[in-house]
């Protein structure tokens, strides 16, 4: 009986949930750290502790820590380890200032390596390297790194601010929040690895280079038809091992040097109710897109004022990118982007390239510059339907722009049931040698296009007056002063009052 009681007590003690406190002013690393008055002081001390499921690590608000935070341990299902804050005032700040460990491949302020069941909330992460304008050091605010471990589960980020990360502009996979999967250099030691459960909610990414949210994986090789372990058309072996249950919502991405958000090697990522504003500030990049993903869903996002820099190839609001299948982009609001509202693309000269089955529906594209949509390279079975395109004089080139890539042109594009309100270009199409296009049920208001006549002309003056009123409401939203959150849903309700019915189709 005594042995049973002893085992019970040991088990209870080991599983007890502990709150740890960190205070950079009044703390002391010789304290126990388990109350506000006995708080630890430094990151170095916190890095020595192996945390248990249910533990919390709380940094005092108003405090700032310089260095690398590398907490140890794993939570478990239903019982994450939580990093957060306590007290009053500004969010606590952790800033690596460009420092990195001897074995780290980049600098990051918070690092989780082969760990799972973690939650980060109510904290600010920076990584600003001073006095080095060339910025050769690759950086992340937060790095979640996985290597040859199988599936890592359940990462939650809520009310986190990631700011002032001056990463290199030469590498896409550095910036704010980076999930990266790498593999051993010896093939026999490699284990297919992925993430299952990445949730980002109500986070703010600002002044970050090069990307805001990014994930990447070694397990990325595939073509259009092969399965895992099979031979691809380019002679490589399909090792595509996607991550699952990625949800990014209610967050803001602003003043990002390149791309605001990119999901890679994922099945069914969901990106919704986010605001992307003034991205691609310093180098080429679209505001957000899936890359090498299946069944990506982008909805109720707003993308605005993406910047075109001289020589850039991308600066649009939305994008369905290389190696994607069955992407859906719906109920979004894109406006005032320097290089169009939408890109659908894939390589042309690469044997395994594809982008198949993209659907773009019930979106509003308003007052973009240069063009509205660009189709490029080896893309097939694209559908653009039931969208509203509104142009002012800023669209000075073409409405829909088809491009080849390595002499490969888009094929099987359907443009149907869209409304075009044109005040700008007289050119609708640059078709090039694209094939098997279908234009059905589209309606034009405003200025005629000189090179295209396949529009229905069923609208009346009454219809046009009502449409102008709706467009004025949309433009008012697009020109508002308060860019604190996405107003895409408000725009969709303005244009399609019965959108809830459409949403449930």
C-alpha cells in the first residue's frame, strides 16, 4: 500500500502544472521562478529547464530580453506548454538581435526543435541586427524546426506580435514565423516528417523581412500524377509529405519586405479573414499564396497596396502558385495593388511543373494597377467565375494577361459569369498562344474594350446606376483610414447581399 501511495505521489508531482515567471528587472536566476516575487531574470536560466505538459512560462509585461529563447520539453494532446505574459503594460519583448548559436542555420529569437504541443500568446518577438546594413544573416522571429522525427503536432500562436526582423532579402525562407522541415544528409537516416496542427490567430506581422509567415519542407518533390515513392517525370522520386491542419486567420501582415504569407507542402491549408497591406516593400513578392499545396482555401482576406519595385516580377494581391492542385480563392477583396490583383502560375521549362484546378470565385478586384489577372506558364483547368472587376485609369495595360513560361502557355481557362466595370484600359486580352479558353456569360459596363466583344449586353441603365452605387461603397471601404483588420466580408456583403446562400453552396 505504501508503495502504491508513493508511486501515486511521484506521478502526481511529475504531472503537476507549474507557472514559471520571468522578470528582467526584479527577477533573480537563483530564485525558484514559480511566483511573481521569485521570478527568474534571464533567458539563459529559462533555457535550462525542461518543461512539462501544462506548464506556463510567463514574461513580465513591459520587460525586454536580448538573446535566444530555446525552451525545452513537450506538451501533450489537450495539455500544451504555454509561453505568455503577466502584469500590465506593453507586451514583453524577446529580441535575438541577429545572434545565432554555433549549430543554428539562421538566427531566431524563439526556437522549438523537434518539439510539439506548444502555445505562444501575448508576447512580442523581434530580431533586429544593428549596424549591418548588408544583413547577411538569415533570420526568423520564431523558428519551429523539425528533422527526421515523423509528425509533430499542435502549435498555437495567438495575439503574438512579430516585428522588426531584418532578415536577408535574398532568401524567401526567412522572416517572421518560420516552420521548416529539414533532413539528414545521409538518405538512410531520413524519416518523412511533417506538421499536423498549426494555428495562427489574431497575430500582427509588421516590418519583417523577407516574409511574414513561411513554411518549407525537404519532403517536397512531386509531379502532377505520381504518388509517394513513385518515379516523377523528371526522374526523381516523389517524396511529397504534406503538413495538415494549417489555419491562419484574423491576422495582419503589413510592411513586409517580400511576401506576407506563403504556405508550402501542405494539404488543405486555410487562410481566412486576414489583412495584407503594403507588402513587397523591398523586393518582389505577392501578398499571399499557396505553393506546392493541395486543396488550399483562401477566403475573406483583404490584400491592398502591394508594392512594385523596379525590376520586380510579382506584386499582386493573391496568387495560386507552382505545384498546386485544386486551390480555391473566394470571397476576398483585392485593391490598389501595383502589379495586378491575381496571379495563377507555374514553371514552363521544368518537367514536373503544374498548377491544376484553381478556382477563383466571388472576389472583388478593384482599382489595381497595370493589369487585373496574370496567367503564366504551365497552368491547366483554371476557372475565374462570378467575380467583380472594377478598373480605374490605373489599369493602363490589359485586363487579363496570358504569358508563356519557357514556351509553355496556359491551357483550359474558363472565364464565366463575371462583371467587368471598366474605366481604364481599352485592352481586355493578351492571349498569346494560350489554348482552349472559354468566355461565357460575362457582362461589361463602362468603357468598351477594343479587342474583345464576347460580352453579354443585357444590362440596363438602371443596372449600371445600381452597380455604380455599389462600386462607390466598395471604393469607400478600400480608401478608409483604419486598416486594422480585413474588411473583405463587408465588401462581399455589399456586392452580394445574399452571399450567405452562396457561401453554403
